[in-house]
C-alpha cells in the first residue's frame, strides 16, 4: 500500500484500547482485492470521508491531512463547535460504526488482500449486515438531528439546519440499496424541491474532478429550462422577466491546477505506465467538462475553470441562492447578496460517477433559517456571518477562474481518445 511507510511510523504508538487506534476500512470485497494490487484497487473505490473530531468540535471537509493541504491545495472546511446542535455527536457515532466494521491496523498488514484474509467470505457478509443495521439505526431510526428540521417549536435563533448524508456503492452491500436516503438521493431531493418552490433560484456547483452523471446534469439544467418546466408560453416572456430566473454555474479545475497534473507542470520526465496514465487524467476530465458545458451553457449558465499558478484545486460543494436584484450585475456567477443564500452542501463528494457509484462519502446539507421570527441582532452576528463566510468561499474561488468560452468547448480529442474517456468515465 502507498500508506505503508507512513503507517509503519505508528507502530507501537497506539494503545490497546479497542476504541482507539488506526482503522482501515475495506471498500472493495475480498475477491476484487485479491485481483487488483495497490494502488490499482483504488480504481474500484476508496474510503473518501473526511471528518475530524476533537472533544465537542467537528471539522468537516473534503481535505486529507497530507502536507499539500496545509500549503497550496485549495479546499473547503466548516467547523461545528459546542456540539453543533447534535452534529458532532452524530459524526462521532458514524466514525464508531465505520470503525467497528474496519480492521484495526497492527503495524504490519497494509493491503486489502491481506486484511481480508483475516476472515472468511461468510464473516465478511455478516460484518456487512451488522454495519448496514447500525447505519440504519443512526441515519433513519435514531437520527435526532432530523427532528429539529421539522420541529416548529424549535428555538427561533437557529442559524441553519444540518442534515448529514452517507453514500456507499450498491455493490458494497451485494446490490442492496442503503436502508435510508443516500447522499445522492438527499441531494437530488433538495435540488428538485428548490426548483419546484422557487423557479428563480440559482445553483452553483464546484467539483475537483467534474464528471457529472446524466441525472445530475439533468437536474442542473432544470435551473435554466424554467420555461418548459413551468409550461410558460414563449411569446409571453419579457427580457426583464427572463433575467429574474435562475441558472446553473459549474466550477472545476483547469489543466494546470488539476489534482492529477504532473508535479512541476512538465510531462517530459514522466516514466512508468501508472505515471503516464495519471498524467493523462486531467485531459480526460477536460473532455468531460467540455461535454457538460454544452448543456450548462445552453441553459444560460457558465462553466468556470480554476487556474492558479502553484496551487491545486480540490474544493467541492453546492451553493443554492434565491433571486436577488444584485444578480443583474455583470458577474452573475458571484453571490453578490449573501442574504439570498438558501442552502449549501459541504463534504467529500465530487458529485460525479465515482462519488455516487464507487466511493464511500459523507456530506452535510445546511439549510439556512429565514430571518423572520429571529432576533435581528443575533442573526446579524451569527446567521449572517455564517452566510457571509459560505458565500465568500464561492466568490473567492471565482477570483482565479476564467469562463470556458464557446470556442473552447469544441473537443479536439481523437475518436480513440473519446472512446477511452467514455470507457473510463465511471472510474473518474
């Protein structure tokens, strides 16, 4: 495993307490792990959740703890303090549940094939059944957080409602779906609800590795196709009315700031088949971005490419805003009126094929409270400051972006490259 040299340093530093230590979560089953050696096994799925808990504080992010994230790798972070209204305890329980299925690192075994040799295929299935029931208990039957979302008697100083999500491949549970709404289902439900309630809403999506599924692309373009969605006659549309309806904006990494871009920016010194494959990944993603751009721009939206010399782009999330008169400025992709921010999603997912079909993910949906009935001064100090911070995240990312122009949308890849990209699409 690529983690071998790093994990070895932990040997002898972990106590014998069953609740502490380093736990390795086997994403792929026993059969697949014996076929694919590390790091090729990552193609079939990885554990992608990033949550850091100390006492009653949680940091939820899309960032790992490697050195580059503390220096020149752009990502998002949100901190829940003082228990976060139950969010911290929820994620602590989630970590315990996932750890109970995982295998405790003993200082020597570091690859999935060796890990799975510790128990039989029947043991693997039994462990997954237990994991499935524990997750169901946490997310569906014992989810105290969701009670606050529907509690009309809740305190009127609530800044936002937090809804944690979880995603794992159907393959993981032998074709069985999760016994509660997955991250994909929760995200899609939120988007559909917003469009139904407020056709003037806009959506902004950021993905480090943009590979939108057909379902996600269809949902995004609904924001720009409000005429057909609401059966509005074309001859009744005025230009002033058209400008009040929302559109989709998508932001992703450009070639130089892509996570798979060769270090140092040169491909001339790349040797080895794995290194060559990795070096070709950014161009494959650019092909996928251009394909998505055709639908996004046709809906009146924009595709933004993040290019910042010396930096790698790894930020992902969703921002949903209601209509605001400030949207009529030239840079409509910016969130000019922070009070228009309705919801945001932060976590590990890139909202693509890998996140929804292969990897283990968790996001947190934040739905901001309306100001009515809330102490105005307290909202200004707490609620508005949170909105300001979340809106500023998106706006700061846009500072280093350029719009993918019409002339750049035409794919210049060969037919063979197109076939390869389509074959690889599920794994990107």
